[in-house]
C-alpha cells in the first residue's frame, strides 16, 4: 500500500460538473483530489480488506440478531422504547438493507481495524462507485496510470442489482414500482447522493420520485404522501433514523401503513457507536476489532491511555475526542452538537500517515463498502488531521 | 478483474435530456366528451370509442385529483363539477372513516383521451379559471346547477394536471398525457420530518 502522485485529468472539473458531481469542491477546499492515488496489491485488497469486511458484516448482523431478542442491547443504544417492536418486526420479516460503509484503519501491514460502521446514511457513495471508476478508465486510456491497474469497485452494479431484488411482491403495482428518495432540502452533497441512487434505481427498472424530507406529508389514513398526493410506498431516506424517531411524523413509519424503508429500521442498531462495544463483547480479541466499551461501563477503565471517546450518535466526526498523552496537546476534539445519549470509549489505533510530494501529512482512512451484505468496493479519504470529517478529501485508488 | 466492466448514468449524465425527450414525443390522439363525438371523428371505430370511455371511467376514481372539501375542488374545477365518490359529506371514504377524517372530493370526469391502442385511454377533466364565487350563486340552480358566466372553463387536462388540449377532436397532444397516472390520496399535513437537521450534517 502506497500513495502515488499522479497527474490530474486536465478536464476533470468539467467532467464532474457534466456528470452531476456538483460537490467536488466544498467550502472552497478541494474534496475530490486526483493529484494522487492509493495503490494496493491484490492480496491486500482480498485478504486484508474484502474478507475481513465480509466477516465484520456477518458479526454486525449477529449483533442485530442479539438485539432483537435482548432489550439490554436496544436500551444501551438509546433507541426509544416505542421502536423496539418495529425493529424486531422489521428484522424478523427479513427487510433487506441496501448499503453500509466500514471505516477501517489499515496501513498495508497490520490487520485492518474497524473504527466505525456507517450503517444508515453513508455518503461519498457517488464518488466511490462512479466517479472513481470513471477516473480509472480515463487514467488508463490517457496513460496516467500503468496499464495493468485495476480497482476494487463493483458498487454500482451491486446497487442496481440490490434495487432489482429488494422489492417484496405486495408492493408491486401493475406497471409501476415507485421508489421515493428523500434528503434534507439544502444540502448539495446529500442531494447529489440521492440523485445518484435515483439513477441506480432507475437502471433497476424502478420509477422514482425525489422529494425534500421537509415536504413529505401524511393523508387521513396515516400514509406518507409526496407533493402530488401520491402515497409513498417505498422510501429511501438519506436522513438518520435516530432523528426520524424523534420527529412529529415518526408514528407513520411504523405500523401497517408504513412504507418500505431503506435502510430498514433495524439498521439503527448498526448506525450507533454502541455497536462497537457489543461487537467487542461478542467477539473479544477479534483481529479486526479494537477494544471498546460504553463510557459508563466500569470495564472502560481497562482502555488504553491512548483512546478515542465517541458519542453513541454522531456524524461526520462531530464530538469525537481523541486522547493521546504522547501527542502535542494531548490529543484533539471535534466540536459538534452530539453526545446527549452517551459515549463509547475505543482504544486508539491511529490512521496511517502518508506524506505527499508537497510535504503534507495525509491521514488516510479506508472506506470499505458493503451492498446487500457483501463487500463491493473501496474509497479512500484523507485529512490533514487524525480524525476524518465531512470535508476530508476523497482520493482514488488502484490495485496493482 | 475487481471492477465493473461497464457503467453508465441514465439520469445524471447528459444523455438524460435526449432520453426524456424521446419519452415525451407528441402523438396523435382524440379528445372527446362523448362516445358520439368520438365516432363522428371518423378516426376510431364505435367499439374502440366505447371501450376507451369505459377504460377511462375505470381509471377515473384512481387518478382524479382529490380534495378534502367541495370548496377546494370547485375552486379548481368549477361549481357543480365536483362529487364525492362515497356519497358526499354524509358518508365517508373507507380510508378516512377509519381515522375519523373528512370526506373526499374529486372533479367529475368530463371526457376521455383516446390513443393509438386500447388500454391507455385517460379520463379528462376541465379546469376552471374561477372568479371568486358567492355562495348563493353556487347554489343558484336546482340539483347543483351553476350559473354560467361566473367563471370560464379552461382546457382539458389529465388527472396529473397535464394540459392536453383546448378543444375536443383528433389532434396532436403531448406524450406525457399518456403517462400512467398513479392513485392519489389527499394530504392533510406536511412538515413532520426534517426538523432535527436544521444545523447539523446528517450524512456520514
């Protein structure tokens, strides 16, 4: 595994804009960065990333399986009690999940360690699944990378396939299978991700409608409705379950009239940092896990002096506190609005640092993507600091 | 190979416009208010006209725009041109009865759109460019009649509010007129989601 400086395609910005990648630059800083790429060996990809990802996903499902039969788990994750039964029902009914992303700390030598599971609303999907793929095709064509380069990326194919297979028979109306897709109205990145998923759903033969989440309505019978007063039968939401369950319309997401939800509500178990201590408890000393505890668990005293404190519910690195007595300043903290539900403590496994040609120190995290339960691709993010946040740069990768 | 051979974007890429344009190509169709009109057009056989009307009637309750009051409906479709399919305000729809909600109102089907083949005909509604109506005017005639001249009848439109034509007869209409309509309901409230995202990022 190494970081290789490469020449950016001269027309990549125009290409990005032509293809709907409007958020390639965020807050004035580059987000998509093709001045370098990460190079993995095939064995690193298959043995160190792909296989462990499949195993970790199976372990995550085991935690959900336990959660639906063990109130202690649901309670520890701060999931409202009104949602315990809907979660059990959804899991037992076999509601399918669409996708997830594991963030792994991996340096090419030691086993990859699971930092967290983004089980509910992962973004950077379009970049990983499509734009990264297009970059490699063009980079090969133009001789920017050696001709024997490959990439770990069958994400889009897998998404289309999952959309084709997810549809339960009772939702198939004659001539129409309509999926609604929703996100908050004023966020370019989320909206771009929604439009990409809409494209995949469309390629899977579904009719699609995109709606801002604020615009969703309910009818007299309690069904969710869109702006044309059509009942929403199936809804992909790029919006956290842990927000939905506290909002005024939450009751319309449970019960017989509720739409088919993507992700299903049982994904609440996997989009919660409390997953980490449960994994560690159920699979102690697993080589791909880091020791983790709930902060209020006396066992947390066993944590290493170098550790990370994360809120149960948090996004984009918000409210994460890195404690490292050996580092200048003793660590770092990211501000944010989260933390009310409690915290977990995880032993620190610092991200590997790859020095760029410009001398910049790049802290790199491996995003390992899962679609319908199977590993299907990889996306690298890098940051100047040791905690990956929303603006961390996306850098393509190759296998060689 | 660990990557896909071939990927494409259908909606996000530049090909989108061309594709959408193909779908929506204008086509020849008949706009009629009665079977007689349809037969007189000398374009369709009598049985085709009858079956098109029957098909449109079947579609009507499913695709007609729905309203929670007669007033709201008549504001868009004109006085006397709305009906409650479940017997007016005295009886309620099966849906709303279960939740104790109000009644459902929809415009009367005023015509039908006949296409090239049987099975895709659509019910048509006539829009109303209303002037504000006084109640006594609305109730002026016996049996829900209305006084003409109080507003003007607009063009013919589908249940999806696609403007089809200004007059009856065989003519060229937008392809979108034949887009299959989906059953509708009526929304009683919006804005119950999204409040928690006001200031924080929601993706990960």
